[in-house]
C-alpha cells in the first residue's frame, strides 16, 4: 500500500500533500500498477484488471510509453539540453527522467509536475537528497502556475533551452479545457533551442476492444480523450517536428530494428518531438 495511513475512504499523507480519495481509481496509480509498481490501492487494481482483461497487451503499451520517453530524453541530451520540465510525470518508476538525464549529465536539472497527490508524495521521497530535481503539485490545465513554480524553484532557467516533456498526459485534458491553448502557453515560455516531447493516445488504427478499454478511463478522475495524428501534431504548433515525425511510439527512433514488431500500432499512441528553432534575423 502507498505511504500514508488509510482512514475510511481516504489516505492521509504525512507530508502536507492533500488526502487521497479512495472512492475512485487514479489514472496515475493504475499506470503504476501496470508498470509493476507498489504505489496503488485495491480500487486501482480492480480497474486495472478490468482493462487488462479487455486488452491483455496493455502493460506492454505502458512500457512502450516509458521506452519512448527515455529515447526522447537521450536525443535531447545529445542536443545539449540540460534542464527538463516533466509534466504529468506520474508515480516514480524505474528509469525516471532524472535518472536517465543525470546518468549522462550529472548536472542536469529536472522539475517534475503531477496532479496526483500520491505521485507527488512518492516523488518527494524518491528525490530526497537530490538537489537537482524536484516536484510540483500542479495541473497541466494551469500552465501559468506550472511555469511560475518552475521559475521560482530556481532549478530551471526558462531563458535557456529546456526540454518540455508531456508523455501520456495531454490526452487527460478534454477539448473543453482547450489543450491547444495550454500547449501554446508552454511553448511561448520556452527559449529558442527548446524541445517539446509528446506521446498521446489515439483512436487511429485501433481495434474496438482497445477503444472500449480506453473508455473505462471515465471511471477515474482523469478521463482519456483519444485524438488523431493530425490533432496531436497540431500541439507542436510552428515548432520543427523531428524525423521520423509523429508516429506510433515504437517507430520513433528505436534503439534497434528488432525493437519494432510488425504491429507497432497496437500500442495505441503516437509520439513525437519538436524543436523551437531560432527566429531568423
């Protein structure tokens, strides 16, 4: 059971993070369960098992998302990026962004952001003693608050290039909350030379059972909105999308051709990376 004392239908966190409501499953904790983590409750496991019964390869989908993120972070490191804003970072799992980044560049700085209080509490525990990584409790739908927190924390200098990571989170923002405007606000705050990484669930090329399983997300407090490749590409605005474009996640710069099977679309999500090029003149 996650850190904290279970009381009725809530878990009271010991470090000032708001109490956790156990009446509904959490998308972050369901994700943690699929990745083999221990930071989930019975309500999360029940929903996860329902989803897994409909889509047996879903745990592999979750891992494919983490693999895409790690590959993208390494590409950004190779491009000279040494600071990262990871929004929707979730509950800590093996291969976190700061682990990947600091293994290559010990001076790399990472600010994690998540809306889930359990994710934030466990991130704080994980990052204790690491003065180059921290976590903010905030909602992607409030980008100004995220940017203000990232600036005030002193770890990120948004006047320098930054890697903005949105792995598996934008699909939790419904159209009514204007995700394109949210992304535009984040892009506008980034210096030239910055990068934007997005992975996002899609309905394209998906069998009906996958679409049905995605609809079970309505039982969590963060329902998924499936979008097309064109819609997802639009979130990059006028930034330069790197090759091979916005593609099914395993197709984005795989470490080896053997890492891509004959059905990369089965993972149900597109991934892409874009660069904020310097304005001519």
